[in-house]
C-alpha cells in the first residue's frame, strides 16, 4: 500500500516545491526589459551598454490598479498602464521574456506608493522623443525618475548623468542619432542630464531579484 502512494506523495512534494519557488511580482518592482526589435533599440544599446550580461532598452514599474497588478510605462504611444502579460510577452527569446526584476532597497520603500499615485496622473501624456528632462513628455526611464523626484527630490533612487549619443569605441556620434535628430529638427542633446535603463539597473539602490529569461531568482 505504501509503495502505491509513493508516486502521489512525490507529486505533492513537487507541486509544493514549485509553488514555493514561484516568483511573484510586487507593487513597486522595477522591470528592466531587453528590446531588440527596432533600430532605435540597437542604437540605445550601443551608447548605454555596460559590459554586463544584460542590455536593457526599456524600464517600467509594477503598480496596483483596481487591486490588480499592472505595468506603468512610457512607450512610443505615450504614458500608459499595460497588463503584466502584455509587457512580459513583448519580446521573447526561446519563449521566455527578456525581463529582469529589480527591487528598491528598504530606505526607498516609503516613497513607492506616493510615487506611483503621482505616476498614474501622468497616464495619457506623450512620449518624449527628444529625451529631454523637464517637459510634459516622458521617456521610459525619465518617467520613473520624475515619479520619485516629485515625492522627494533629495532621496531619489535614480540619478541623472550626462547623456551621450556617441559610439564608445570611436567616440563619434552614431549615424542613427544624427539622422534621428535631423528628422526631428532638433540638436542632439549630447551631455544633457538624463538616464537610461542600463544605468538604472546598475544602481546601488536596486537589487536585481529575478531573471525571467531563465526563470530563476538572482542573488
């Protein structure tokens, strides 16, 4: 009799183990995404790459909306709330999302909810194609920076750095960016303050906790 129930006990233990190891997103989680579908994604990678395994070109934050987790993000269509599945399925490799989850360190936890509430008021505003901080248009990493800066300008987990649009190997401005800003009839904002997903992912204020591309916890 005992031998007959062994397979059943093994299955139960396996299911319990899977349940315990299953990663669950939380409000305030920072989602770093590797997009490589458009030319602009490659251009962003070339001027922001860090030499680490990941090359992120998009970042967003998990929020609660009507008691349901969603993603607050700034994409080409503007600032919007997206479903978790829409975000994760946007770019897959071998069927798995190219997304890594970061969590802010404890000192920043009190800022998360008010920052999110402010961020929700920005839904519907246009995307910032120029990548300039300080107007009513937002690019992905700018959105997160402004959300926290609005709540506490002296304790922002994200820091501005001089932007560059130059190839790190040649120190020449990439042709893509020359054409890009020519079409926008705007000068290239070389050296202007800004931030990018790769730089944000390296912040000492964030712990990277889960890699969706391999389905494993980090650290």
